[in-house]
C-alpha cells in the first residue's frame, strides 16, 4: 500500500469514528458502512420532538462536514418511517424533511448497506 493510501485510510477511519461519536452524543442511533451513514430513532409521542432530534443531528453533521472540507449530499439522502399501518396512520408525520438545506420527500423503500 502506498504512503498516500495509508494516509487516506487513517483519515477516513478517524472521520468515521468522529462522526459516530457526534451522532451518539446527540442521542440518535446509527449504522455506518464505508462513507454511508444511516440515522434512526424510535418516534415517541409527540412525534415532533423525535423528528426535531433527528433534524438537530443532521444539522450538526452538516456543520461538521462543512468545517472539515466534506459534503453531506442531500440528493442521496432518504427518509422513511417504519411502523404498523395503524400507528403510521394516527401519527403526525411530515411528508418532507429538510436535509442540508434541501427538501427530501419520504419514501417507502430504502437501500440498506451491510
């Protein structure tokens, strides 16, 4: 492995660890694979409080990425609600979520990386 490649591996490993710590400190669950990060949380009543926590996390990540010369790509961001039909029907869920200044519409299918 070239010295430059070793630098990038160490740099990326450190970034992934720092991103994970930031997310964890904000009380949000996450899954990371390579340069992809999935955020998830249990929606509590009122739903708006849980969504606000997720939004704060995304905003903090956007700021951290910007300060470290990285980008959060809102075009690749997806939002999905999971629950029983009855629960989803009675919940006050928004159809759009703002990610890094861009509006993202919710979906019913996601690609999960493992």
